[in-house]
C-alpha cells in the first residue's frame, strides 16, 4: 500500500485541509488491475474532524479491495462553501491520478459520518454548481460520486436538526441561524433530484445527538425521486459509533454497540453490487 498526503487549501480554508490516500499495490500476479475509490469524510459537527471516523474506516474498505482516502477538511471558523470546494479538490486529485493509481474514475464513492455525512451528501447534491466544480477545472461529470455511504448523517435543518452543526457551518449564532439564506438549502432532504447518486444509510433509533429522522427524511426524499437507496435503522446505540467496535473506541471507552457492528458488512455487499472491486 502506498500512502500520500495532498494539500487542499483554497480561499477561506482554515488550518491544514488535506487528503490522505491509501492506494493498494498493483501486482502482475493479481487479476484485479483497476479498483474503485472510497473517499471518507469524518464527522465532528463542522468544529473538528474525528480521527475515529477516518483511517479506521478507510482500512476496512481497503481490506475489501478498494483504494481509499480520508478528507481532513476545514472546520469553524471556516464557513460554507469552503468544505465543498475542498471536497471537489480531493475528487480532482483522485481523477487526475486515476491512471497511475489504477483507479476506476467513474466508480468513486463518497462516505461520511455525522456532519461528514452532511458534507458527503451536500457534495453529492451540489457538485455541478459552479462554486464547486469551478474550483477544479474538471467537467461536472468527472466530479459526480458513483454513490454515497452515510453513517448517522446530519441532513435536516428543520425540526430534527442538529443545530450546532449548522451554526458552525454557516458561522451564525443560534438566534440568527434561520435568517441565513443558505439555511433552507442546506436541509438536504429538500435538494434531492433524480440525478442524485444512490445511497447507503444507517442510523440508530436512539441516537441522542442527531435524531434518526435525519436518515428517514433523506431516504424518503430519495424514494420520491426514484433514487436507489438502502437504509438500516438499528434499535439501540448513541451517536458517533464509527465501526461500533473496539477499533474505534474513544478515550473514555465509548463506542461499542454490538448490533451495529454489522453495518460495515452490509455496506460491503451494497458496494459490490454498486461498483464491484474492479474489472
């Protein structure tokens, strides 16, 4: 495996936004020559980027046979649309290196947890906009994800919103949040069209931070637009479970939920049906 790090800094970036790639080795003894790519956006409420939802997930997908990358994007005080621009830059790096990395450029899947799920879904909905694709010099078709994997995502700015994520993303206080003209647009269940990429979603019924209705509302919007989607709602578990096993425990020992551990295996089946492991 070859690992590299690429800067993603653009106007409005804060800190050190970058893409870390995990490219599987090519070998003349192996039949598979080209592979899909999974781009992972960790969560953190647009206030930090969670290490628990980055490399650990990337290596799980690597073990399935996919090239992977982790996006470390700008967080508060950086505001929308900086994160979308950085995601587009990450996509352009993958596309521009597709031949040398043996990446199937039309099979790049974006994944995200919590607020990273909001970023992944936002990108999947808005990649055609000039403020996004204009950052890269690539045609929008080159920037379209083949699919998205959303783990307990922030989706709605309405009744079931995680308000702090939107406050961080838009740079507004809670009192002024709803006066921001972008507030409604970034309620992603209202932005789904028939061109939206297929989705795999999972959430817990008892999520104590981002209500399960976020995934339900997005799945219902996908259904209305006739976009293929797979949704799993687990009966118990808090927020931010990542892999829900020992590999992604936090410092306080939080993060094990046995019934949720199967989500990564379910995603493996969904991915195989969507993009395969290569031809």
